[in-house]
């Protein structure tokens, strides 16, 4: 709406103009509206009433549209199944050939595949485990170490992995932020849900470390929790196996890969995919889980783009899974 400066418009016409699209304005007082067009294109309104003119002008701006594309849209000429994903990387996967705690080749492979999908506009958050350095449940009871203290040490191990992965990603130009469940201000941001979502909207990869910040909860549960909090569409669990089998493939060469599972099948058959707390959280929030092999080149990018890979839990392979 263009208003010549200075000019006067009626209260009725101004109210009808802005009531449908702008912030609510109180028009109950008898007042005279004076508007002018500023140099930056904003419409500046001055209001005078029986009590005299207001001290501050009211700036009306057109509402800003979100830059985030709606779920299921086509980006860069291609259609992708997921728009925002949460990638869960176990600590054992980061160890690679087990010759050292962290294999730089593994972290670089993760960084390169994540880079290919973030440049397509897909938003990626990551939860890292710490089992390659310290697993709290395994050390509890040793030398008088109680379970809570052991789990806190394990949380610190996830922070170490997160910082290493962040450095690798930023070395190839991927803007990355690490957020921890408890404050470690010198090395990472504290976890703030709105800040994490804003980082994702700006194209940054967010790495969540320190699990949930509480003992007795695994990083799988942290992945399900963070996925629900940031409104991601799927949990992608990267492991050292091709997916979920009906038996241990290391012991039974005839074990069959299960391509699709329901949450009930996972719990009733006690399949070692994720702990029961994480599976239940995913089920209650309608979050599908994809289990796939991290070590196969291209699998991360395929999983993030929604291509068929590994085992899909809580969804169907040929349909788009939406959150309710």
C-alpha cells in the first residue's frame, strides 16, 4: 500500500487493510492516522488521539515468510523423502577398524556424504555415541564406580567425538554447531531447542552431544528425544551391519535381512535395534527409524535422501512417512 507523504487516511480503511495480514492494532480510541512512506519502503504510521500524538511511530512490515520448504516439496528440481533428518552415529562406528578410538577416515567419509545432502537443502542433525572411548554400562561397578558416575563419563566421551566430527566437517566447509546437554561453554553451546532449529534453518549441521544429560539413558534415547524436539521426520541409525536381521548374522550365515518392521515386531521379538525406551518414544511420536550400514560408501546420502537402504521401522518403503 503506497501512501503519499504526508497524507491522511481514514481509520476505517486502515483497519480493514491491516487487520487480515498484520499484527493486531488497537483501534478503539478516536484518533487521526497520518502515514508516510519511508526511504526503506516501510509504511510509517503516526497516530494522534484526544490525549495527543503518540511518542513513537508504529512500523508496519509485511510478515516474513519462512525460508524452510514444507515437507515433501521438490528442492533443486528433485524430490526427496525427508526434509529434516536426525542421524545417529554410534561410537563403535567412529572407531572404524578398531585400531584407534576415532578413525579420521570414517569421520571424513561421514562429513563428505553429509555435505552432499546439505547442499541440496536437506537439514541434518547428528547425535553421536561414545562407546568407542568409554561405555558407562560396561564400567559400572569397577573400582567402586557407580552407574551414574560411569554414565557421566560416557557423556563426556560423546562430547569428544562431537568436537572431532565438527572439526572434520568444518575442514571441508560445512558450517557446524555442537550443542551439549549440560553446559560446557568453552567448547560448545548448551542445548537450546529453538537455537538448534534456527541453526538447521540456516543450513548448519547441528551435533548433539552428552546424550540426554541424564544417567541411565542411552544415546539412542537421546536421538529419539532430539528428533521429536526439533521436528525431524526420521531417525537414521548408522551401525556396522546392513540392517536388522532375524538372527545374528555373525553366528548364522543364513540370517535374513528384514527390510520392513513395525514397532510392535521390534518389541515383541526383542530385536536389538535400539533400547526399548528409544523405540517406545519413536512409536509414540510416529517417528520412523532407518537402520543401515555406515561403512558402505554412499549409504549415508541414500538414507538421508530417503532412498531404500537397510531396514525401515515404523513405515513403508514406498510411501512418504509424515509426523502427526
